[in-house]
C-alpha cells in the first residue's frame, strides 16, 4: 500500500497532531514501511497454527500469603513529633 502526502496530512489531522511541512516526507516513508510490514505479516499462512491464549502456557509461582514482619506501629509513632488516634499529624500545606 502506497501512501501519499495527503494521507499523512489526513492521519495527522485525525490524530490531532500538528506536523511541519518539511517533516511529511519522513513520516510518509516511515508509515509506508509500517504498512509494508503489516502486508508481509498478513501474507503469512497461519491456517495450521493453533492460537495461544498466552505465549508461555505456564502457571505463575506465587509466594505463600503469610505475615513475615511484626507490627511496630507503636514503636515508630512513639518517636514521631505528633500522633493522634494512630495517625501521623503533619503541618497543613494547602489551606
């Protein structure tokens, strides 16, 4: 598929992008390469290829969901400048 300058301008308009006039030939070349690659991929015979839900059909190893650290909130809040009902108090930033 061959693109024209007008096609690049229309694509830029649809994407709400502003492009410089001198950049259009570069975009034209790059977009044409992409479309050529898509045409090549469409030409590949995939009749006997079984679709995969995931490229690596394997289960994910998960760690055991168990508590590994003790609750130290009281020790940490003991050294905090201001604490109220289990929360750290900080100076107001936004009024």
